[in-house]
């Protein structure tokens, strides 16, 4: 009779401790969920309609060309011509085009447009980071910084086109 009594006590203890583990796990899960940063749910103004090509042709390419063309040195027989933004409005135009590239990266990684889950987002992020540097350079009104980041921006474009261009 002692063995049966002992088995009952051990079984009851295991049952109670099992329930304790379930309760502790649920509390931990609730605590983690409540301390996690809340995800903002934002309704879309409209469903995505632009293709990757349209985003590239309509936003990225013109904005990148604007940045690349904003600072240049031309040497000719008649002399050297230094082209750069000179007014606040011209610098604001450079900043606007850099911001467009940053924002276009968000459009390109949207689930309807993402071409893959690994390289595509990484390349879009690299493009956004280079454009972010161009935005900072425009805010600082630094032609030298625009020249430096122009090459970085071009390299992000080239790497992506090498990986994803279709013949």
C-alpha cells in the first residue's frame, strides 16, 4: 500500500508542476508580447499598381540622374566650367531627388514587387543608404560630398542591374 500511495503523490506532484510550467510559459509569452514595440497598422491609400520597371523609370532613374548631373566639372578649350547647386532652391531640388530614391527603395521591397527575399531587399537598402548620404550632402550644401556619394549610388545601381537585369 505504501508503493501505491507514493506513486499517487509523485503523479499528483508531476501534474501540478506541469500545470505550473504551462502557466509560467503563458505569462512569459504575454509579458513578451506586451513589452514588444507595437506594430503600427497603416491602411494603404491605394493598392500598389506600379511595376518595378515603372518605379525605376519614373522615380529612381530620373532622381539619380538629377543627383549625378547636379555637380560636374567640364574642361574644354574655352576653359573649366564648375557646375553645382548655388541657391537654396537648387540644393532643395537635389535633396528632393535624394529623398525620392530613399522612398523608392520602400516601394521596391513591397511584397508585391520584391523579386526575392534576400538579395533584393539588401540591394534596395544599399541604394537607400547611398541616397540618404546624398540627402545629407544636399542639406549640408556640399558639392564634394555629392561627388563622393554619386559614385556609391552608381555602384548600388550597377550591382543590382548586374543581378536582376533581363535581356
